[in-house]
C-alpha cells in the first residue's frame, strides 16, 4: 500500500498500571503514586472506613519502580528507578504493591474493545498496540475518537493515540499530547511537527546514540535530517547511519504485523551511561531484575511459557555477546527466569563497561501460566 494512503495508529494507555490502581483507590487521584511495592505495602483499612497507605520513605530494600503517576514523574520518579533513590526524590509519594493479574485483566479489556472497531492489531505490550486503519472509510479523527471512547467505556481508563502514515511517526505522535491525547500527522507535517523534537524522541535512538549525536551538534530530528550522510556513516556505521537518515525524514516501511505466534519474547534497555559490572553492581542488578519481571509479564499476558532463557550484552565498544540456557521444563515466572539468566551472565566477560542489557525467553509454547513468583531473591546470581 502506498505510504500516502496508509493510516497507522499507535495507542498507548496513559500511565497504565498507576491508572488501574487509581480506579481501585480514587482518593489518590492527583497525588504522587509509585507502583512497585510488595504485599506488605498493601493499604490498610482504618476503623473510620478510610485507607492508610504506605509511603515511599518507608521502603527498605533493593526493588525497582514498575511505574508512577504523572505527579510522581514531575518529581523525577520514573519506571526502572531504584526504590531507595526514588524515596530521596519523593519521600511522601504513596507506595502500592504491583498487581499484574489486574493489569492483565484491563489489558484484555481495552484490546477487546479496540478490536471490535479496528481488528488489524499488532500487540506491542500490556499497554500499547499498533492499528492499521488504512481500509476504514471513516474520518480519521472521528474514528480515533470512537476508539478512545470505546476504551474508556470498557475500562474507565484514558489512552493517547497517534495516527500517521507509518509506525515510526505514529509512536512519536502518541506521546506528544499525553495524557488523553489525539495527534494526527501527515508526511507534509514532518518538518513542522517532528523536526523540532529532540532526536532521542525517535524510537531506536538510545541514550548513547543521542549523546554521540549531541557531541556532533545534532540535537533535533531536523538537525539529523540535514546532517551529512558521510558524517553519520563515519560515526555510526553504514547500516545504522542509513536508518538514522531515513527515520529523520519520517520514512518507515514496516507493516503492522498481526501474527500472534512469536518465536521469542524479550526485553532490553540501553543505559544512559555505560555501566560496569562491579562499580555499578546495584544499579545493574535492579535493571536486570526489572527486565526479567517485564519478560515474565509479557509471557503471562500472551499465555506462553518458554524453555530457553537468554541474555544479550552490548559493550561500550558496540561489540555484542549472547548466551542462553535450555531448562528441563517450560517456565514463565520471573524468579526462575532471573536465576537462569543469571547463570548465563556468569558465562560472559564482565570486565568491559556495558551499554545495553537484554533478557529473552525462547522455545515458546502455549500453556498454563507457571506459578507467579515475583519475590525475587537478589544477591544470588548475575551482577551480585
């Protein structure tokens, strides 16, 4: 299909986990709330019928934040941040335990509501999807508004939608007017709406690449669009520099993939600065645990179990290593995934600084969810 006729939407639920909790505890609306506590942080009902909530300052341990409300984010508290560090920034923030069963329930609800209107869906996670709206005859804004209303009617939650000729631009647009946003973009709008944005807004430009671009004087997407191709190739190599040039122009030919049978499920993150296995052990351990939890959540949500657990490391010199281990039985719980991934970590050199860390579960099969166990015993394997 011609790019000019494509209508691709990216739908992103607004602060999803936190928003689900606010449905349960509406008295917390407008407050800084952090999700990531344990069962001991469950709210306690007082005799007068009000609830007593745990506060972030009361947390002791080495856990990481799963998500936070926009009010907490305004204080500098974001997902994957260590709890103890966050408690220094927002000690009075309310702390709630995670409830993945509830989040998966609402995920199923919003996706079912969307599928009844626009069935061509690419599932990208518990709280986001791509939609191909190209064959719909309805006006774009009216269609998007109808989808947003269906999501709210099914869940009581808000979402933000970006609609553009491709997935790259749609994802950028869904983040422009959060929360409860709706942004529609045509290719001719790219110079005005996209080029003024920081280059790191492009999905696929991580912190390290953004730092290198900044050092070259390339701060915005527009700067990148105007950058000399030879300069980019000298600093980023042939394939990545070509990709940078294309995405800066808003070019992305990837289709919306509706296949529901993945070969593997993985999560990875590129660090804001290169980390060392010894000097940054605590931070790496927190990130490692968070990745394992997110992979486990993806497995549970999609109804898969897997036997092969693997890791991916990219060092500061951009060299990459992978290791994996095949278990005797398929699993889906985060504690087992972390233990197996920790075994893999012990088989790779950890002398160099690390810029990217990933966790993968392969050899997937459909099956009953393994017993969930998110009380991870840090300090046994991996970066400990």
